[in-house]
C-alpha cells in the first residue's frame, strides 16, 4: 500500500513540477532567472536532479522514508580543480626559486647533459661485495672453470681418437638427403 502511495506521490510531484515549469513565464518576461533562485530541477528516473546554478553542484533527490532527501552526486570537478591548484602552486614555487638563482623548472626539450652538473656530488666508487657474496662468486667461477676444463679435455680426447691419416668424410652430393 505504501509503495503505491509513494509512486503516486512521485508521479504527482513530477506532474506538478512539469505543469509549474510550463506555467512559468519565459525568462525576461517578469520571472526571475534560474541564477536568482539558485537551483534548477530536472525529472529523472527514480527522482529529480537538482543543479545549484551558482556552484554547479548536482544532487539526486528522491522520496525516501516518508520524505524527500537529496544526495550530492560525486563530482570529479572539485578533485580536478584541487589538483590544478596544487600544480599551479608548485610551478609558482619552482619559478620563484629559478628567479632567485636556484634550480627552476627543468627544460625537458633540451638534450641531456653529458657531464654531471657542477653542484652534483662525485660519483660513488663501486662498493665492495660482502664476504659471503664474494665467497659464493668465487665458488661459481671455480665451478665454471672446472666445467670448461673438462669440456676442453673431452675435445682433446676426441681428437686423439680420430685416425690421423684418414681424410674427413666428403659431404653428400646435393640433392641427396641424409
């Protein structure tokens, strides 16, 4: 029963608003412009959209729990304006520092410097490996050396096993498969 009354109230409200909007004279014909009233309303599915004509904030209004409630519609505009303000302040600080003789806004279109800037700290010498890491590296190098020596010895044995007076076998003529 209450859902029928709620729907009926919503429909009646939408009809009254539409009728009221049609009955209002055109702006400039004696009616105050929307900016003077502060809000404009537009019927949407499930409720109304309210636009604050002074700030641009939007709210979705619907009938709930026996009354009308309006909830602010999330707006990325405020977050974007805050980020623009933060970046403008940062740019102003960099430009002020450049005007005072410090490092300012870098020129990203300039080729990179081949030499470090005069005020850059000297390049640090490569750090020594810790003892445990050096020991593991030595073990790995020893293992690789041992494997290489065994490989070379194997090649030498194979060379000795080949008959020295025999000519290497001739490659098969073209067109014959292996």
